């Protein structure tokens, strides 16, 4: 049985939990509190020298890091990642977009607000980050105005990757009101079979 090293409030960890649930794959979850430095302990660094969660330890002891790489591994051979060459590349396109143009400007502001607080010096980053976050949401809105999902008009790991932090955007001071197509997409993702919520009490 695989082991997922995770932090409950992490959207990157949630991506993996969501796909594991929707694939019906049993796994062991190990909680590591990033605010307490638990991912910097030697025993975890031996598994993932980058010291970040999530990390998925396979049955043979191999450890796979980076949330979107984990999604690709788990989804391979399933409907969550198309086999068609172009569609597969388009999934990757959105996974790269999520990590480069979305996550730093949606997830990071959320982290600053939830974990550091409004008095922290990193609040100085917020105006620029939120501007770029709104730009990323606008790109998503433009696409979703014409498509129900991001690739092939069906639910894939591209949707899982982008859903994780987008559905918590209000916690980053990002208002989703101007993005109606995006909000309808959030509802479609939440209605998918096997969907699980990110946090207890959601």
C-alpha cells in the first residue's frame, strides 16, 4: 500500500488525496506539519531531499515527489489522463500553467494569509501576487467560457491540479465573482464521482 506524506491544509497534497479517492486506491497518509518544520527532519529528507510535501512512497520504497508528477503517475492508464498524444500534451500544458502561472499567485497568498498573518512582512508581496493571480484566473475563465473542462471536454488531472487552490481562492483574498464560467466549473468538479473535500468541516 502506498504512503502519502502530506499536510492537510496543502492544496498540493489535496490534489493527490482527491485522485487517490477517485481511483479507489487505498493508501496510508502521514501528516507532516510544514509550519513546525517536520518536512525538514532528517528522516523525511532522506526520502525527499527537497523537503516538501506531498511525497508518495511506493510499495518498493521508491519515493515520488512533486504533486503534478504524482498525479501523472497515478493517472497513467486511466481516463484521468488521456492516451491521445495531443490531449496528453494539453494536460501537461495546464499542469505547467498551474505550477508556473497559478500556484505562486493563488496558493502563496493563501499561505501568507492563513499561516503568517496580515502583520507579516511578506504581506508586501501581496499586491503583485494578487494581480498575477487574477491574470491566471482570467486565463482560466476565458478557456472555461467555451469548455466544460480543461482538456478533451472531460474531467482529467488538469482539472484536479487547478481545482485544488482555485476553490480556496477566497482564502487568498481573490474574489471569484468576476469569473462565472470558472465558478460553474468548480461546481462541475465538486460533482464528480468520488469527490472528497479538502478539509474536515468543508
